């Protein structure tokens, strides 16, 4: 596998918000612990971190800051959570390969979208899981690597999808700026990924899953009062309620 050309390799910028301060982020979070291993590999591949430490704002708000900052310094933006451990030595190479096929890539998603959908995986408010043939992607779950508790195989990766799990979403910044696509601040922590994917789809972006090894520390919290309020807002925005 050839190393990237430093003169032509696009900058990859990881965008992450954490409630911890910067020192605690690198010491305690799965993402912070995994990033140092990739500071010099692949050789010639610029990799940056745009960290929002001590964050109390909604994810769309800080993600939009990263988009705005990229107007002067374009990059491949990777929006991801702080509780993910990058366990793929070749993730940067795989990321660029995925973006040569799709405009936007993630790790897991749904090939279709239906009215009333409550997540990329569930098709209604009762958390009915969609049929396997509609799902795509693979994500590990656990405390890190190699502390894998479960390997969630949703379907073969590398497929076009309509919705992506917000745990990891990558896109070239200039495409977002040219299309005027941003995250909607009304969805602070829930449904921001669903809404973002719908905006991307409406703007003509191609979305797909891609095989990149990652271990996610949590499975998400669905059904709480905050989540229910976001679900209602999502249904209202798209006249599905």
C-alpha cells in the first residue's frame, strides 16, 4: 500500500466535542487514547483534530463552527463521538477510498427512508428494527480495542444508503460549503444525523457505508424525554407527525 503524497494528500480533520477538558480527553476517552497512534501514520497523510473541550453546546452548533472554519482551510471533515476507538491501522486510507466512491461515508446506515422513522435502524416510534436487507455496515461495541463486547453486523458495507449513524460521518468540507448544507441546531444531540442525511440527500449527495474498524463505547439512549422532544421536532419538520 503506497503512502500518500504529502503535496496532494487531502487534510483529514477529526471534529469532536467532549465534556472533558483537553488533558482528560486524551487520557480518558477512547478517541483521545487512539489518536496518538496515527500522528505519524500513514506517512505523508495530514491528520488534524478539531476538539471542542468542555463542551456544553449541541453537536450541530459546534459542527457548524468546524464547517465555517474550513472555508479558509478545506479538509475532509470527520464528525465523530469521543467514545469511539479507531482500531483500523489503515483507517485514513480506507476513508479516502470510501470518499472516492461516495460523497459522504459512515459506518452503518439504512438503504431506505420511511415516514415516522425514529433512527437510521428503527422504522417507527416503537423501535421496530428494519429488515436486515435494508441495513448496511459493521460497528464494534465495547470499551476500546481489544475489549470488544459485540460486533454489530448490520449488513454488507460499501452500499449506498439514505441514512447514516452519526457516530462517524465523513465529507469533504468544500462540498458542504458549495451546497450550503449545515447541521440544524434544533436537533442538539438527537436526530441531528437523521436530519443532516436528509439535507445531504436533498442536495444531491451520494451517501454510503464503508468498512472502517471502530469500537463504539455506547449504543445510544433512545426513548427518554429529550429524545422524545427531538423526535417530535423531527416529525414536524418533515410533516410526518
